[in-house]
């Protein structure tokens, strides 16, 4: 089974570049099958990681950035891939 973990944060206004750099610099203790980093308006950053694991498996996730960098708590979602 493939599980996708989604991590999304919104930077304090004007600090989107810093949040993006912070997210890209974060290393996980185990390498996922795939990792993709995206950005959106309003200084939002999204990181999606794909894992070969059961839906409820313990998987490493990105941490919370420092409070001075984000305007709210990080949002996290977990999905099960239905393709292939």
C-alpha cells in the first residue's frame, strides 16, 4: 500500500521564502519513496511524502517550524493511494 503524508504551513506575511527554505532543509530519518515540495499564494508551503506502508503505520513527518516563521499551526493529512 502507498500512503501519502501532506504537511502544509502558512508563513508569517512576507516570510514565504524563508518557510520554503526551512521545509526543503528538513531531513527525515528515513527516505520516503517520493517527496515533493510546493508553494501557493499567501506564503503557503506544502510538502507531500509517499511511503510504502500501511495506512496507520508510524511514519516520520516534518516538525513544526518555529512560531516566528508561521502564522498558524501546521496542517497535516494522511491519504491512501488508490492507483496502481
